[in-house]
């Protein structure tokens, strides 16, 4: 499967989610979707990134956007992470890496001097019509939330 391209509709997908439900992209038709991929629950960078989305959720809501986090962790692990960090958004479990393959985020990375397969921290902004309008790869957590909010302002024409 070729990864989505800017300006092209993102194929619908379905994944298990926190809250004991199954989520489809099409469930959010008419809203902007911020889909962020992160390596692992309960790690420093992933916690910081998730907390950044959490702390700015009101701004995302004003842009008619929903946030969804994705990693290869189980729903059970996601439930603990979401509860501990009080995330007001769902986390999707991608244990079979179907979403990771769809968005081409599995990469070889260096960790402690060894090559390992893992998720490259990435975010995708999908507009209310289901088109991919922005993507960020090799995300730097510190400045990322502001970049996404700025893109939402541009996409929606709303400076909320």
C-alpha cells in the first residue's frame, strides 16, 4: 500500500481504541483529524507529546479537530497510559502494524547503538473531507503542537 499523499483522500481505516471500541476514520467525517504516531506508551518523549495535545485540547476543539494517538501498544496498556495522563482523546492500538504500514511510519532506527524497527514519530492532518493536508515526520516534540495548531488555523481559515 502506498502511503497517503498531500491532497489525496486517506483510505478509511479501522482500529481498536481505548474506551473498548473500534474507531474508523470515516467516523470523523466533517471534522479535522490529527493522527499522531508515537513509539511507546509511558516513555518520556511520548508522554510529553501526548500531554502537549492534552494541554491544548480546547484549541484543537475550537478548530473542529479531534486528536487520535497511535502506537503498537495493546489497548490495555493504552487504557493505563490514557488514564494516568488524563488524555481527553482516544489512543489506537496498531499491534499488527496495519496503520503504521498505511502511513509508512515503521523505520529502522538506532537505539543504544543497535538497529531496531520502530515507529518514527509522525503526525498527519486530515481535513473534514478526508484529504491529507499536512504531514510531519521525525517530529520534534518541543515545537510540534504549535506547528499543528498553526496548520489547523491555515486549513480551517480560523485563527481561534
